[in-house]
C-alpha cells in the first residue's frame, strides 16, 4: 500500500505591526532600519536591499515559555536543547465542546501523553485579534497541570490567551509545568487541522540568553 505523503501544518499566528497579542501589553513595532530607497546610495546601480527593524515584547504572537519566565535563576529559552522543542511526537486533546472554562485532569486521562507534545485544542484562536480573545478564555486547571507532569508530558501547548486563568495571580499551570522544566507554548492556532495523533511537533525559539519567553514558528509534520 502506498503511504500518503507527509504535510506541514502551520500552527503559528503571523506577527504584524501594531497587533495585540495580550490586552495591556505593547504591540510590536516593525519598520525599516534601511529602506530600499535609502540603500540605493550604498550599492551598485539597480541593486537595493531592505534591512528591517522590530521592537517587540517576547510574549508576542505564538511563543514558548521557559522555566526562567516563572523562576529566577532557572533555565531560559537558550537552554532548551533541540530535543525538548523539536521533532516531538504530538497528541491533540480536543476541548472544543467543553462545558466550562477550566479544563481539568479528566480531559487528559486515558490519553498516552508520556514524552509527547500535548496540544490542547479549544478553538479559542477563532477570536484572535478581536476583543473576545482577551477575556473569558479556556485554561488548564491546577489538577490538569499536575496530571501532565505526573504522566511525563514533554511539552504543553494551547490555542488560547493563556494556559492559566488570567484572573488568577498565582498562575498554577505556569508554576507547576515550568517548575517541572516543561515547555509551554501559548497562542497556537489551526489545531483543528491536525489529527489526534500521528504527527511531529516543532516550536523552536531563537537562541537568546536571558529570556524567559520568545516567539516561535510552531508547526507540525503529519504522516512522516
């Protein structure tokens, strides 16, 4: 039997000038450092270049959190080995028909999540860049985070504003997952295009020291 070819599925939001990821946080500023017109005097006739400049908060678009985001002195994004953020076996947990905002451990029981990237599909990305996106989002309850750590998940991602309830200042999911050294990816999108399993997940940040979070180009390879 001929095997279907693999395909790539983009799971990242596009970062654009002035967009809001999280209400109250600054939007990215994207501009030319060297415009094409200005570059004409630097190069031969007919040869131009553009060099861009971007000022952005690390928590912009689809991004990954490292333990340093929550814990002083802990590992930052540059400390993640590639094995922790790339080519991970993935599983999607569907929560689009939830009855409440808090997603508890029962949602994950019965799923084999050990060593896997666990992606929580809530469908909240449908509200991206609308006022609705910034409030009332689904999140992981404390016992769900505890269950994922105990079950040995490698990474947890969600297509929502925050993996925690934004009104809970203790941030239990961040505290538990990052305390266990587990990567968190927030503001994913397009999880409905993935199968429940049978894919590999990638969410690799730039290798920058001193950062607890950073944007990623998250994607999946299906059917490899």
